[in-house]
C-alpha cells in the first residue's frame, strides 16, 4: 500500500466513526493547547521580570550610605555623613570595572505649579545618572555638567509629575517651585512604570546634585553613589572593590562594620526570574499529563478498532497483505488522530494565549519552538500509543481472523 492509499484509508477509517474520533482527538487537543498557552504565559511573565532588570540600570552598582545593621537596626538613611563626592571621584578613577558614577541626594518634597501641587520624590544627580539608570528623554535635553558646577535651578520631571502638574500643557521651559525653590523644567522622561517593589518610578524630579545639596537639603555629603559596571558579570566584583576602597578611605579597622551598604537589587529580580522559570516548567509538566491521558485514549480506541475489524484484517492478509502493511495501516490511523488533535491544539493554544494576554494586559510572545515541539510531541504520542494496537493487528492469525464474528 503506497503512502497516498494509506492516508486515504486512515482518513476513511476515522470518518466512519466521527464522534469517537472527535472525542479521542479532544484529549490531545487540550494537552497541546495547554502546553502552548502555559509556555506563552511563562515567557510573558519572564519578559516582564527581564524588563524590571533592565529598568534597574546599566549593570547597576548601588552604594548606599549607612551600615547594614547595628544590633539588627539599619543605620544611616539620610543621617550618615560618611559618603562624599570625593568617594565618588575615587571610585570612578580607581576602579576599572566601574565605567560611570553619579552622586545621589534624595528626599520627599512638595512641588507646585500654578494652582496645582504634588508630593513627590526628588533626586539630585549628575548627567551620568540618566545613562546609569537607563532613563530615556521624552522632550527637551537633560541638564549639563555646567549646570551642576553652578548649582543651576533646572530640573527634569517624570511622567507622573508631568501629568499631575501640567496635564496636557507643555512643561518644557516652565518654572515650577520645588518647596520654595523656583526651578526651570528642561526635559521630561519617557515612562518606566512600577518598580519591582511597586513604587511609581515616574513620580520623580531630577536636578543637579549640587542644587539639591545646597538649596534643598543644606548638606555636603551624599545619600548614595550610583555606578555602572563595565558588564553584568562584573557587577558583584565591582561592588566588592568599591567596598574595599571605601573601607580604606573611611579608615575602618577590620573589626568595624561598614558605614555604607552595597545594595544588590538585581539578586531579587534574578530570584524572581528563576522562580518564574521553575513555575513554567512545573505547569508544562502538569499540562503534559493531559497529553499522556489523550495518548491512552488513542490506544484504547485503536484496540477497539482492531477488535471490530478482525475479519477485515483476515481478508487483507488472505489476499497478500504483509504483516508490516497491516501494522503500518493501524499505526497510520493512530498518527492521523494525533496530527489532527495536534493541529487543533496549536490553533486553540495560540488563540487562548492571545486571549489571556489581552485579559492580563501582557504583551504575549508566541514561542515558535513550543509550537514545533508540541506538533512533534503529538506525532510521538500517536506512534507510541498506536504501536501496541498496530502490532496486535499485524500478529492476528488470518484463519482465526476470517472465522471471527
């Protein structure tokens, strides 16, 4: 029997028992759809976590004032005076693994424009900060080093501050008050959304750190030193080298605690990413169980089919059909059931993925590999669970088969 005849025979056999074939195919369809949908949701979740990692900054190294803990209580947080601009310059000049450094002075403050006011956070930084934290300018241009040197009253605002104070009005060039300080808006930033802790990253005002030090806080020290390492793999080592340099500069004895803290927010996000991957694998395994159940359904239907068609098998053997031809015929029917179920499952899985994406508001990315693997898996299920019934059919004794009622 050639391949075309085998295909026709398999299709005809399945169409003779439409309801039974549809119910058999359903198990494979649901299994394949579930696998594709779970992988797509897992990838979307992974993309969101990776976006948070990207939003953290360009190989971000965060040095925060204040030691980790004294008797279990955090020290510092806007009270410690040990981090200075000289420390930031030393880190930039003496640690090759760090390519960019920005001082940081921050706090909460009220901003006013016209009859609108908003309570927000401010950050006093240098121009390098925008690259370190991967901020993209929406309109205007960020302040320059010259603005820093002369403590200029200029600022850059995030999307949330812009929406609250200006609404549809054009903010560039306008002067708003930061507490009692009149400040000219030179740029607006493209939105970043929520941070991993749920804070609105766009609810911020950025200005030269010298302006924040002298005119808003009245201090000479820094709250943080924000750095960018040369690569992602160098982040941890750069942090250790910065810690060693700061301990030396602050004349700390070996038994003394650090008077600063190297923060590693990327560790939290990497842990989230690993948890997301583990959960996706677990869900794929659970979804795959329905494929096994579908395969068992195929095997049961094929065994029934062999029993029903015992006389037909006997006639075919009597007129010269080989054992291999009989086996191939029933195996073909089993694979055909799996292929139809697989194709329906792929379509259902893609449709369900986009539906879930729209419901959750996530940009769903279909994995071509998961679709191909699902299709191949459906064929494998057909072969695996169809082999035994096909083998049983091919081994029937032709005389007993012809006598079968």
